[in-house]
């Protein structure tokens, strides 16, 4: 079977980046495959969408599994001390980092179905979905701010103290 015969995940949470796609394609050409991908029983890609896109018509060997064993890919042509092996390890990690671009609407559409809090903390979710977390010092999107320019340090301190006593959230700044 060829890589491009497998079905891409149309709801993939990673939109990917052009730079990441290019890095994966370059890595496959230069170093070959370095890790496995995951497909469901119907050939739908669960993990490795970007790798299989970049692989194009490379051969894919599917190893059946029920998930109770880890499947390790052994590259018989590489040794950990070889520069090519080290470069492959670096390419794998860096391409994963550079190629990640969360599809926020896709994640948000699964908010009620998936335990997103297992994968993101409260602040990460709030930032991703544009909501300040409950314990955040950030102003909510509908809040307004005021900047008063050309104050002396003493004037700034007096106003900061006065406004704080009046219950306003204030921050002192220097420009």
C-alpha cells in the first residue's frame, strides 16, 4: 500500500505549518522513515497525518495491533552513534515542534466529547479559546483600560493608591 492511499483525518487537530511539512518531507528524503504512524481499522490516519502527506507514494507496511503492545520500528541501517541517526532524531523532534499549529475550532468542537483538561491545563485552554482563566490577572476582552501620560513618579503613586482604594485594578508602568 502507498502512503497516499490512506485516508487523512479531516478533523485533525494539527493544521500543520508549511515549514513543518517541508521539514518532514526533507527528512523523509534524506534520512528515510524514523517512526511509525497510526491508522484505524479502516485506513483512516489517527497519528502521522503530516508524515504520510509528505511520504506521498512511499510504501507503507501495516502491522496489525490491538494496542496492547508497543510496536518499535528498527532501522537496521542506523547506529545511534552515526551522524545520520542523530540527524534523524533531531529532525523528528524539531519537525514535530515547528509543524504544530493547533486547529482551535476543531479542538473547540470536541470540548464536550473529549477530556481536553487531560492534555491542556486551565490557563492553556482559556488562552486557546480566548477566555481569561478564573484566577487570571488579565483583563477580560470586554474591559477597557486607561493610560495617563506624563506623570511624575509621585503623581503616579498617588493615583495608583487612590484608584486601588476605589476598587480599580491598576498597574504602574514606566515608558
